[in-house]
C-alpha cells in the first residue's frame, strides 16, 4: 500500500495540519516508508492470532463511581484565550 | 407504487452514574457552566482516563435485560473529529469489541401482535459538551459539564417498518432502561436521544434502499414526525425519477422541517484506532452473574405477571408497566381495594388524567396508592357509585381529606335504603305520568329516562341497580 499526494493532503486536512506544497513530497515519501514497513509486517502469517488492542499484558483497573473532583473552573479558565459567563469562548460554530 | 419503509435506530442513553465515564467529576444535571469539568474532561495534556465501574455495571445490566451476549473482553477506541465541544479532538468509544453484543427487544404493535426488534450491539462511549450559539461578540460559548458523561449507544437492525413501530420500540427501550435503573429517562434533559436511519423500497423487494440519517431527536413525537416527513420526501424524490443521496439530516421540531447537514462532508472518515490510554476491560461469568442477580423484574416478565395474576389485558398490562413507578402504584392500589381491574381502570383513567393535567410525575402524586385504594374499596362495597367516586377523587386532589372523610363530610354515601329510593321513584312517576304509561305499554327506552330522573333527584346517591329494580316492580303493579 502507498499514499499519493492527494491522500496525504486529505489526511493533513482531517488532522487540521497545514502542510506547505513544497513539503508535501517529503511527507508522501516519509509516510510511504512507514507503510512499507507495515507491508513487511503484513506478510507475517497471523492466522489464529487474536488482534491486539493494547501491547501491555494487563487489563483495565476500574474506578468506583464516587465524585472526587471539585469545581476548578476559575483556575482552568485562566488557560483559555477567552471565557465569559463561565463559558469557554471559541470562534463561532456554524452547523 | 406501494412503498415499504425500513427504519433502524441508534439510541444514545445517558447512564445515571454519579460520575463521568473516565473522571471523578459529577454528572449532576443543571450545574453552572464548566463547574463539573476537570482536567480530564477538558483533555488537558498529561491527564489519563480511568474507567468508571458504575458505567460498566449499567452497560452490562442493559445487555442482560435485552438477552444479549456480553463482551467479556471489550476495549475503547478513538473516533477522531474536530468540534469545539469535543475538547480532546476525539471521542472515546467502542467499535470492534463493544460491551454488549447482539440481543433483542420485543414490542407490542397496534394490532396486538408482538414483534421482535434485533439489537445489533450496544457500546459505551462519552458524551460531548454543549455549544451555545447565542451571540458572545460573534463567538460561541462552550459548556463542558456534559463532556465525559457516560452513554451507551444502542444500534438496532433495520427491523422497523413504520414510524409507529419505531416509536413503540423507543418507548419500550425507555421502559427497560428506567426499570433496570441505568438511566433516569428524562427526555427533556437529553437522557435519551435518537438517530433514525430511514430508507424506502418497493413493497415486496428484499434489497435495502439508500438511507438517510436524521440525528439527535429528543422526543418520541419529534421522532415520529421526522420519520413521516422523511418517508414522504423520499417517496416524492423517487416518484419524480430522482435518487436518494446518503446524507445526515437535521429535523427542526418547531418548524416541522428538516434539512441536510452538508457541512460535515468529510465527517465519515473518523480514523478509529484503539485508545492507547485505556486497557482492555475483561470480565468473567461470575462478574456478569453478580450483576444479573441485582436486576429487578424486567418489563416483559412484569407484563406477563400482570396478565396472569391480575387478569389484565395485554394492552392494560403494557400501559401499567411502562414505568416502574406506575406499576408499583397499581399493585399497591390493587392490594388495598382488592380489585385489579378497577384499580387498572382508575390508574389509567382518572389518575393519569390528573397527573397529565397537573404535569406532575407519579412519584410526586399527592394521592398515595393507599388513598386511592381506599376510595376504590368504597366503590367495591357499594358505599358510593363510580360516578360519585370521581367527585370524591377531585376533592382528594384538592387536599380535602381521605375518601371516607370526604364521603362523610359531603354526605355522598349512596342511598341503599329501599324505602327512601322507593319514595323518590314514586315522586318521579307522579311528575311524569304520561311517560310512565308509555313505558308500561312497552316503550322500553324510557327506562333510562326514569333511572336518570331518580338519580338526579338523589343527587347521584341512589344505587342505580336498586333504582332499576324498584322501577321494574312499579311497572308490574
């Protein structure tokens, strides 16, 4: 499998990454070399092997359903470029 | 051409946990904006999610209630898209290995038939925050209190064939999730939201047409309206020789119109991958059985029991068991008055009418099952007629006292003294000699007139059965 320029452009757009035109070939090559490695792995016979969701040999620890957090709005909103009436403000969302 | 409608639903059910799915923030509704959104909910760098066992238990309970396979090894994935109310830039959800596998829900149709709707799967995921589009100097406001609230998304097979079937399914699902206590069922607060997938095909065809998805319907009524509107639209398009485009649509319940959501043209490329921050969730049979043992009586079992032990019709049993609160109310009332059919009629009639008029929940009803049971017991023992009972009920809702107190205070006790009733019958006959002669000569219909007159003279307190009997005797004389 390999990617062409337009696919890389699409992926960049979906990830909201700005990629300059002259950089694009570079990304196409780099990404394709990663995909080459993936192709190499694909060649391994995985018949009967369960797909791996996580490489750690461990399972989820669960948290009891008890409230542990307090209101930190004031502190958290200091990180925001803009806040008003308790709300984070963002560029207008149009559906 | 005859068209057949094909409907599948995706239902988002908010789980009634105390805390969020991956953080210890409260999920209580109605808090000041962003006061229940911590660093994890905001997706700040360096934070790690920890899965809430309360959400796991509730999801498993749902799976057991719909007779589904439970995923003993499930895991979370990231669904990637950008939207301001999704702070991490991805929604943590499940795709490959959901917690609840295939199951089914049986619904009762209008014609009395039972239909099975297959559930494809149900998965756990987090809710997003809320965007407020009121004008903040040309900007949008974001409240992240809801971000991270645990949801299960229930996905059906395309098994429903009309808006009525879809609504019957949605209501049944509401009954199930509230009965097992995994969701508060409050639609006005968004506790259940529906996405409807609708397509049509020529009747008799077994291939599916192109479907559209109408998103985020938050009431049964809107769901029904949106489906009807979309079916009409698709028929118009196809009959005009057009083609249905697969798209997401939005329904506006105020204007009763829908439109295409074209802005999300690339939205379907979500690039799912397993969430590296969360380990697989592994549970065993013992764990599942321990949850099974906490389940209350399920709605279908309750309906069966109401039919078997109270002799109710399937319809009455279904209506009364639609909410656990109503079912309990009915059973307690029956216990007091000793007549299930009478209790059923009153719970579905006067009581429901009163609750609807006052717009109050049965939990807040000022009249207890004990109060109502005592009132109905007075109908049973002929102290009052059903009609007078409605007057007493009215007075009870006004807080005028218990049924017996009101009957005494207002002198509503049914007259069963034969002598007194006979005197009233004689009076009425004397005042209507002409009609009485006609009645005697065979104009049977007039009996109703005479009974009515006597009941009126007694202010409704005469026992109608006795009035009838005495009148018939007088006709023989």
